[in-house]
């Protein structure tokens, strides 16, 4: 195993910061000369070239045949590379494949780290372990895996740099190395070629000849011969390529001739260039003796939201259609997110075509394309000639951006003559531009709402504008009742957005429907939408509870009285509910009745047992009808029952405070009682019968001295209590 100090040195080599790639001009290393006796340290690549899109290894060498390294036990260094966005270090590569061959030993250790990958820094520490000895000779101490991305341009100069090199023997003695710090490598693209055909589409009449040019262009230093060929074989179409083999940069002439026997159609001719395992194909489109079918508009530019007509035309002066009885096509619209497609009533046949044909099918496909079929009327001859056949009315959305290009393409064509023969058609396309229309539209989430007089209701509006519109837009009401007001949030918009509306109906507003307009206004434009507000009659009431605070002793009962008052009482009964009492143990309550009308009263009875918890309790009386709810907060305080003899002591001094003592026992509610007063010597000095109140005097009316006195409380057949009373002045 490594000794502690060796481990410490290796770990220290792994601590590194973020270092920018230094230019060669600023690079400095301790001076060493080419004739130094030190063993060299340098970099090589495997393979020798950096090819875009391919992996490669950077191999770090130490020693040479002429100047071998001696007793190398461990080495650490930092490695920096340029173009970190295009050269990627493969840090997940297996460690064993990165060890090289010089220090390889069963106990060799390789530490690898990437502290600043984005800045192209890799740190390596490679050491043998005890009891292994150092090695002498020359070899590779590390192999670093990289990949060049496909974006690496041809002839890019990639720099690799070694620095912070430390080499030691087994005894931790430094080994001097002659370091070649910077290596320059020219990157290349993979060898390949590009094949091009010019032109890529032509129209060809029968017995006519056209020429194409095939060009091969080198990529990544490719300069091998390219063999040329074409496919498929097309009857009546003669193709000749001269020469059939070219070098990159050269051209070949392709001569294409159409014979009298060729069928009118649109053909694809594929030209292929091959060299070794490389092969590329380009395609040229050849239309032979076909009748054009095209898309036309009156203008090349339109404003958004402005309807425009798209005409489908067949033939032209030099290429007319003959004996046409059936036509089918699909009109596809590119960039159709902004296009409002026509409905059936937006499609019409144009004269003289309308005199001979019927619109047999109009179908909107899932991709937004329109499929149209036209069939000639019974007992009519086939159409011959050229001209506009079908007109479709399109529109675009307000949100269409300025400069949007919309392309119309004709696809899936089928045409027949009166004998059932196919008529070959050459489809065309057409493009128009859309300009922004400086206006906006008002949309409502709903065109009506219901509100109770005296209440509010929410609604939502939306302003739709073209993308560039920025004028301030405000909402107002028009032709609305004076008792209806509205608050808009936000108060204004500069362009597209949502606006919240809160309608407030005065309590004096009568029941009924009220129609008015919501108006959006800017300095240059105005839009409005009708709105209906359904007003329900105003009802309200107040909830009265008496008392709202009560005190009782344990075992006692009490009651509360509930009623309502209103200037405009609801027509239905008010429902009552009690919250907050159900959870109190040893307390029972009842509410009767549970529904109230104006002028009626409900009673809430509360009874407590002697074990009920002492304290202050809050509960709520709830009253609701329609969507109107009222609540009253009520407090009930439950007290400990007072002592039967109180106050004790007492002060019969005539000041009006605690001048007498009362004997109050529950038994006295059903039977008479007697109280006997004794002094501390046991002599009876007073007898109380009715009332059971003692004023601090004896039976003769004499005031007694302060002190302690004994009492005995009796009923007819039972002694209820005995005790001591304190008399003070």
C-alpha cells in the first residue's frame, strides 16, 4: 500500500482550481533546453487526426529510447485543451483503459478528475503502490479519451497543453522531465462528398431534350473518383450521363429526352454518386406533357381579418385541358394556424365551369386541408379549355403576425375524361403575405349574468388585438340603467389581455332583465358587445338574539330568544342553526322552532348538569334564506354554585358591605330550616328561622363582639351543616 506521505502528495495533486486556457504567448515553464539530460514528456494522438464526429485518444508519453526515464514511481500533471464546446472529455470511460503501459502493475492506481470541464482542464495522478518498484524506460503514463463533435469545423486548430507536472521516485525524490508543453493538431471533417443536381425540376414536352448538371464537392479532404448512375428506368425517357465518373470539383452533363411514347405524368429521376462505402442521391422532378392546375389570388398581400378569394384554375393558353368530366383535388394550407378556413357556403363554381359541373364533395380533413370533388352534370359534354374553376373565400385571424407567409398547395389530384382516361395534371402552389390590421375585438366570457338587487356579480371580458397593437383600450357601459354600475380591472389595456368586470346593482333596482352594451374604446377604433343583466328582487333581514350574554350556575338552566327584523323580508322562512354547543359535556339544548318568519320568535333552551365544566363558552346562532346568511355571537358563562353560608367572615359595621350572613341551602327550597348560633363556650346566643339571615346580634338584639361563632343548620328531621363564622368589625 502507499505510505501516508505518498497518498497525501497524490491527493494534493487532485486539488485544482478553475484555470483559463492560456495563450502560447503567455505560457511560461521552467527553462529546459533541447539538449537537457532529462527524459522527455510529450503528447500524441491516436488516431493521428481529429475527425469531427469521431472519438480519439490523447496519449501522454514519458521517456524515449535515447533518454529513458529512471525509477519512475508516480507522476501527476494537469492537461488543458481548447475548443471545450467542440472537444468533449469522455469522463465515464473505464479507468483501466486510461492507465497507459509504463506504470502498469497489479497495484497501479490512477486518479482522474475533471474540475473545470467547461474550461477544458483534466487532472491526472498515476502512481504505483508499495512494494512495487519504480520503472525505467519509456512509455505511456495516461491515455485520455475524447470525442470531437460533428460541429467541429474543417481545419480548426486544436491546442493541447501539459503543465504542473510532478514526477517522483519510490523514495519521493523528484524526477526532472523535459516537457513539450503545447501540441497543435488540425481537425478535419470526415472524408465525404456532396452531390448536387441543377436544375432540380423541369417541364418537358414530348420529343424535347433538357440538360442537367451533376456536381461533386469535397468534404474533409475527400478526393476520390465518384461514379454516377441514375434510377429508375422510365419508358419513353432517355437519360445519358457524361462522364460517368468525376472527381470532386468536376461536373457531369446529364441529357434527358422524352419520346413520343412517354405517358404524361410527373416523374422523379434519382441521380446517385458512389465512392467506396460512400453514396449520395439527389432527385430531379420532370413533368411531361401535363396540364397545369394552379392557385390564384387577386393580390399578393392582404390585411389580417380581411376576407380574400382563392381561385383554382386549370390549363393555360398553351396547355389546355380537353374533355374534362371529373376533377378531384386537396387544397392544403401551410401556416394554417392563422387561417380561417372556408365553409361550404364560401365555395362556388365559376362560369362557364359552373354551367357544366356540380360540387359533388366538400370535406375538411383533420390537418385542415380541404378535399373537393367536381362532377359534370348529366348529358353535358366534357370541358375543354382553360380558366378559373372554383372560388373559395378565406380569412385570417387578428393575431396573425406582420409578414406571415401563407402557402396554398394542390395535392392528391385526380382527373378523367369522358372515356374514363386519366388526365395528367401538374399541380402548382401559391403564396400570399399577411399584414397586421391595426384594430382589436371585444369578447365576453358570457353575454348575461344574474344579480340580486343590492349585490354584485362578476363577469370577464377579453381584448383580442393584432400583435403590434399598443393603443390604450378602455371598457365602458352604454344604455345601462343608472342604478347599475361597473368596475373594470385593469382600468385599461395596451394591447391584448383579460379584463375583469364587477357589476353592482343598487338595492332600489326593480326585478327584471336589463339590456345594455359593453363598449371597448381606443383612440382609433371601437367595438361593443350586448349584455343582459337579470336582476332578482332585493331581500334582507337582521338577526336578533336576547340576551347575547348570560350567566348560570352548574345545574341551572337558561333560555335565549331569537327573532328577525327586516324592511324587505324574504318570502320564505329563515332557517336557524346553532353552532358551538354540541361539544359541551353535560349541557343540553333545544331550539324551537327551527324556522322563523317575520314577527315570530324562537326559543333556545339550555340546561346544565351539576358536572358541567365551569367556564365561558361562545356559540353562534346562524340564520339563512336564499343566499343571505346572518350570524349572532352569543356568550354563556357557567359558574360554580355559591357556598350555602356567605359571606364568611362578615363585618356588621353598618357600612353596607358584608353586614350580614345568609344561610342558603338547596333543601330550603322544599322545607323550612332553622339556624342556631353559639359562642365558643357552647352557649346558644341566637336562633334564626325566617329569614335565615344573621346580623351579628343575639336574640335580644345586642351587638356581639368580634370573634368566632359556631352555627348548626337543621331541618325538621336532619342536621344539614355545622361550622364556624368569623365576625369582624
